[in-house]
């Protein structure tokens, strides 16, 4: 659970080496975290990732309206999952810069 303390130590105890260049992918993740949890995650990643590492994240755009999103909303409704955070596509670059990326 990336919203809970200790996940960084768990990664390193299982072989993650912060001295090595890494690609970190968080696709379909941020919408299940609160805005504060996303910010905390980015702060932690900024500290633990090597400076030459890459970070790939997806964000839920509150203005989305596609057939794929309608299907995802249907499935999410059936499983009672709730989105906690979203950010408009146009705001992502500023948000990432504000958080050190």
C-alpha cells in the first residue's frame, strides 16, 4: 500500500537499488490515492529515485468522456471502487513541476 509508511524500505529489502537508473511506472494508480497521498508519493520517489531515472504516471482527467471511460466507470461501479484524486490533463505539467519532476 503506497499510501502507508514503509513501502520504500520494503522495496530496498527486496533488491531495489536507489543508486541504479530505474523506470518507475504508476499507470492506473493515482486516481485511487488522495491528492495528498499522490504528493507524498512523488516526494518519496523524488528522494529515492536515481537522478537519471524515469517516472511514468497516469492521471484521471475529470473532463474525460470517452466510450472507454464509460466502460471503466461501469466496471468500477460494479466493484464499488471510488476515485479519490483527479487532475486535468492541462494541469499535469505544472503539478509535476511543483512536485520536483
